[in-house]
C-alpha cells in the first residue's frame, strides 16, 4: 500500500477515534464531576479504570520492545513498529491522569479517591487516618508531596524511554545506521530495570494504595503479568487488522501469530501463578491486614467476579491456547485475544473498585457493592479513542515495519 494511502487511512481512522474519544471522555467527565460534587469516589474510579486499561497495554508493549532488544530477538522485528507507535499514548495518558492529581489539591477532602491523603478521613469502624498506626508507619512513603512526585517520575520514565526507543528506531529507517540498534539494545538493558521499578511504583500508588492497610510483595509482578497479557493480545489484534487492511499483507505470517499466541499462553499461566500464589500465601499467613483484601471480594456481589476471573481470565484462554489450531487459525486467535482483553478490564475493575466504606451498622462499615456504570464504559472508550488517535498520528511518520533494521530479512522470512 502506498505511503499516501496509508497516511490518508490513518488520518481518517485517527479522526474518528479522536471524536469518539472526546464523546466518551465527556460522558466520563460528567461522572467525574458528579463524584467530585457528591464526595463519591466511585464515578472517579471509572476515570482511573479507563487510564489503567490503556496504560497497562502501553507498559506491556514497552516491556516487550525492550525484551526483544535485550535478547536480540529477530522474529518480532516486523511487529516492533506497532509497539513503537503505541508508545505515543504515554503523553496522552499523563495528561488524562492530571485531573486525578488536581482533585487532591482542589477538593475539600484531598483523600476522596486515595483516602490516606487526608488525615481527617474517618476509617470504617473507628478512628481517622491520622490516628491510624499503619498510616503513620507508611507516611514517609504515603504522603501527598511524594505521591505527586512519584506519579510525575513514573510517567517521565515511561515517556523518556519510549521516546528514545522510538527515535533510535525511526532514525535507523532514515539512515540505516546499525549503531542505533546497538544503542537501543544498551538502553533497553537499563530500561527494563527502570520500567520494572516504576511500573511497580505506579501500580502500588494508584491501585494498591486505594486500600492502604493491605500488604503485598507481589503486586508489582501481578501488574507486569497482566500488562504483558494485555499487550500481547492487543498487538495480535492490531497486526491482524493491519494485515487485513493491507499494511502488513504478506509480511505478518502464521509463524509470527503462532509465537505471539504462545507468549499469550505463557503469560496466562504466569498471571495465574502470581495471582494464586499471592492468595495462597496471604491466607496461609492469616494476618488481618492482608486477608481483609480478599474477604471484601467475597461480599456485595464480588464473589461472582472473583469466580469469573478464575474460570474466564485463566481457565478458558488457557484451555483454548493449548490447541495448536487456536494459535494459527486467525479468527480463533483474535477471539481469544479479545476475550483476554475483556477480562483484563474485569481484573483491573476487581482490583480497583471493591473497598470498605463507612456505614451505620454493627461493624461500622460495608463493602462497596458490585456495579457496572455507564461512566466505566465511557472512560474506557474515551481514553481508548485518544490513544488510538495518538497511535494513528504516530503511524503516519514512518513505514509499517522497520525497513532498514539490520535483521529485518530474518523476520520477514521467519517460519515455524
């Protein structure tokens, strides 16, 4: 397909995605301001869920790209350009995250979403955050100023690494200089460590600290596993669509799809191992500061969601991906990838929304009930629309594959 045709189609799709994104964000913003006005964190969580879904895919693609560089992987070179274009979503996601930071300054209750931000917040049962020994013990880390600094640092690392990797790859297309590839490999060696550290910091700060009493040493690894599954699933769907539209026709081969599907299976198993190990260790230790997190996910309608994660987020894709035909028949692979993405949303939802809220009963609290709100869907679509727009905008700048990468021929000729 000609470069002009590629640019025209990318502009059209990007324009539609941008409009859809603005509409979705407008609806989500209604919920955001409703929650802001009514001191209700639930609609604001919808905004966080939308960002978390697309951010996790972007983080997973950043991991993937650096892993490919470090291990000198040749087979995925034709796929790498799509992950590089996806890096363009990081600045968009940072801008969309800013309202969540702003309300910690402008709202009369800075801890509307993250309750530990306000020492005066009443705790479910008794007392306040400021009187809580756990909050006091964690305060050197969980404090307002350091939280904002960490958030900015997390996005700065993601944006900085992705910008440098994109630049080196795009420059190689222009000059053919193999030193760019060597530099990208060296950058990825350090970048993998930085990505792992700051992805863990982001996951702990934004999701885990919603219930700051909870302790877990495996949460960052859970986020890594979930992000990799989501990134691989999104990448497969994206490349199949591009091949169908002609951009990767004759380039994306069965062998590439097969290997992506194998990695999807591997990270399905890894996600399950991490999730089960966390549950198993916490329940064996039987420490109240840890077990409560799972206890509240057995109440108020959340038990069914927990079971859905076992049977739908693990068992179903695991069994289907064991079959060779699932990994090579296009419609089957795309179906499983789509299924994984849907239940990745459920997994994030299950991690973010449940929580203790004060109530006038014998316990002094109740569990935030399971609910699916229009703002949840609007936020995912809204953030996604702007992310697709950013992807399309980036895709107009280069060829669909790294045409002058020194190992591109090996990727083009790759077979099972």
